[in-house]
């Protein structure tokens, strides 16, 4: 990635006051596990908690900085806070608080509402949008935000040099894909230029956008971080180090107070934000915690107020934790799956890929490992998005799996070459890998190596196609099937399988030009059939069940919704 990976204030992890150490230790040693977690007096559970006491207390600091008003367990350390190049949910939670686009998603239903644009007009054919920017929208450093800033930010996100994995979110704009992919303009015989993108500033507060066709979810896209407006004046002045130079100008509800590696990202309320009066917490800390045990103990000891992800809670405790009033479960647009590198033998053979899919008992995986109400699935796109009805993929049929593997030249797994399964260093992902390893050994007679990597290395390996099979997941960016399906189009930065199918690409493009919802759904269904049945570069396993942990008696402003979207500016501790 060409832009800054880390920002401000590098410093070693510090310690809490010694008294805090004693309080936490005593709490654990005197039956904390039983009282706080609601567990039986299980020595293994108690040992688990005692073993992480020192880890818990390491997160604090001896500096004189004030405590945060809100502390959130956020998962892995961000790789960047540049809206154009971020790609993970942990990064997006922070960036959405720092940088806004024309719209933002509200927290109750995750639908688009006005942000930098206070209103917009749409042409009768749904192709041209005219956005009217707020006259009181300014950067946190005082400079006005203009329509030209939007134009520049979107061009930057589409510039191949930027390397935005989500550049395709802008491809619904006329000329955007042509420029971003380096196509040649037939009229001039030269590559498309940034000026060929159909986005223009009519005046400092009016923006005109022309799409390639009607796009029902375009306003939702305008809330996505890739389309956020970034400070041109600051980036042109500081280049790749713009996130390293204080004070970083922001236009969101918060400003970046500091980013201390392996400790926290701290945000402060943006007093110059157009909606500053409704920002409910002054200081917010995001803790980069990967260990589910550490995350749970931070939460239980009061060092953290919210745990966003179920993966940040030990899944073996979910049978008990899931019954507590601070465990909030909800329907969620997210799919857990694994992908093949279709460029590597023997996974170049679709019969092999189908055999691996047919050998997996998804219900067993869910019952044994996840334990939070996840729904096993053979299709990739969750149900419930408009009129779309996804097709069925390959179910559980180990006998057919063995037949296909034999047809591919590997009867009983004989002569099947060594291969590995790539996953992030995460306990649940490791458990899934171990279970798949045993399933494929038992049902197909093949031997698989497990390969765990730190998140940053893992994503790099996926992008470079340096894997055989890989653990994967996808969370919908907006409530439409396209957010699940367009990522496997040729050239999409999130494809990461080596798979390319021009029929699939054309089906997606044609579907998104349709104004009839049923005709559009039929085309998308054909595309998904190619993806999860005919060509099978991926194998869906289950749909996520959304899980958040917070005490409703202490925290307000968090609402369950399909996208697990929780604007930070709406959340606060109750007084």
C-alpha cells in the first residue's frame, strides 16, 4: 500500500497503577469468574481468567491523560486510517468517525442520511444526482469543505497508484472504471483521464454526478469510507506522511487525538463538525485487541465498555455468555466461507473444488464450533435482501465427493499433492481449520497443513494468491445482493481467488442497469449460480449471527441492524 501504514505517537505499552493490578487480581482470585461471567465454578474457566490478569492491566497507561468516555474493543491493529485504502472492519469503524462522505449511515436501520450533503436531487431516469453541500461543513482545522474536495477525493480513490481495494465502489459513476482500470478512450486513442470521470463541481457547494445507469444503492455507497472526502490541502502538502503529521484535518464527528501502537487509537470530539451538538462522547478509545480472552477480561473488569465482534469472545463460553442481558444477538449480513486459489493445481480442477465442498458438514461445524445461532449455508448471499432469492450451492454428500475426487485422478486421496489452509491467528479460525483438516482426511483421504498468519500478512498472502485454500468472510457494505457478488468480478481487489469469468462479469453489469427489481434479481441469481455451483471458487459455510456485548443499563445509542453499523457519535455512557 502506497500510503502511511501507521500514524502518530509511537510509544511502548504502559502499565496501570499498581492498585488497579491488585483490584483486578483480587477480583479474579475471589470467584470473579463465577459472579461476573455467570459460570459454574469451573477450575479451567478460573485458570483462563487468572492467566490473563497481567495482560488486562497492561492496556492502561501511567500518563496524565484523562480516561476516555467510551472504550471499545476493536480487534486487530489498523493497517491504515486512509479512507481510500482501508479494507477491514476494524479500520472502517475508526475511519467512519474521522471522515465523512456526502451521506452517512444512521444507526437504527443502517440507511443513508445526509452528511456533508444536506440534500440532493435525482433526475427522472435515476442517472444524474445533484448534491448540495452544507455551507457550514469545515475541516477540523477550519478550512471550508467544497465540492472540488469531493471531486479530488474520488479521483484519488480511483487512481491506480492509490491502490484502493474498494475502488470498484465508484465504478457505478460514468467513466470511473475506464479511468481506474487504464482503458483507452476510443475517441482520443489515449488512456482515460481523471477529467473523464462524470463528477464535477458546479460551484463550491454543488456537485453533479452522472452514473452509468440507475443504481438503487448509490446513496448507501456515498456513505462508504472509500467515497469519504479527504483533506486535499494536507495530502498535497505532506504526501504519504499526511496521517503522520499533526493535527490531521478531519471532517467527521471526531478528530485523531493519537494512535499509539499496540495500545489504542484515541479520538476526540470534533468541535467544528456541522453536527457537533449531537456528538455524545468527548473522548473515545479503540483498543486493538486480537485475543478473545483478553477482550473478555477487559470488558468484565470494566476496562472496556463494548465488544463489537463475537470472535472477540471465547466461543466455548458462548453457551453461557449468550444468555446474559448484555449479550445482544441480531440478524447480520455476513458470510463465513473459504476460497480456493484456482490458479494452483489441483484446485484448477472444478471437480476437486466440488469434492471439497461436498465433504463438509456445515451443520456440524456450527454446532461444534460457533455456538451463537449461525445458519449453515451453501449459498453466498444472505436471504432477505429485497426480492432476491439466492440459489443453492453444493450440500453435504461425502459419497459424491469421493466419486468426484476419483474422477479427477485422486481415488481415495491417492497421489493428492500437499496443500495448506491459510487463516488468521484467531482461535475460532484455527478451530475451523482443524475441523476441516479432519473432515477432508476422513472423507477424502487427503492431508492438509494449517498455516496461521498475522492479519496483515494473511491479507497480503491472499492478495498475492500465495495460498491453496484460505479462510474468508464478508460483511455486506450495504443492503443489496451486489455487495456480496460484485467482489468476484474480474479485477476486483477483493476477489483474491484467481477466478475470472466474463459471463459472470457481464451478468453483474447488466443486472445493475436494470430498473425492474425482479429482472435484476434473476440476473444476479444466474451470476451467483456460476459462483457457488458451476465454477465454485468459494465455498460458503455459514451466515454470521451478529453479536455485541454491552450493558444496556450503562451504554445507550447502540441499535441492532443488518449491517452491524453503529455510528460512534451516537453512543455514550448513561449518566
